[in-house]
C-alpha cells in the first residue's frame, strides 16, 4: 500500500511542477518576470512539501527548505529597484 501511495504522490508532484511552469509562463507577459518567478517558486515549494510528506529524509527536508529560501531571495531581488548611473560628464545625449 505504501509503494502505491508513493507513486501517486510522485505523479501529483510532477503535475504540480508542470502546472507551475505553465502558470509562470502564462503570468510572464502580463504580470512580468517577478510575478512569474514567484508563481513558479510557489508551485515548486508546494511540490517539495508534498514530496516531503512521503520521503521524510534530511535530503527532502533540505530541498524543501532550500526552495523556500530561494523563493524569498528571488522575490526580494526582483523587488529591488534598478538604479541607473548618471551619464558621464561630457557625454552626448542623442
């Protein structure tokens, strides 16, 4: 029974990852890269947590935690405004 449930969870995890890629690609043109990356990482985190429910190993726990950290860093990085340096002295503006 446990083996069958593991196969079902793995299939659902694969569906969640595929749905995340599709959702991120759909969000990209309208919402921009920040939102698309956040959507993808949310789906990946969900898949990782679902996988963690079956494979209770330190590697699975570390993978789920790392996904959460990457998501936070990526979203924070996208929220930092881009500063453009002023043109050099004597530079021409066309």
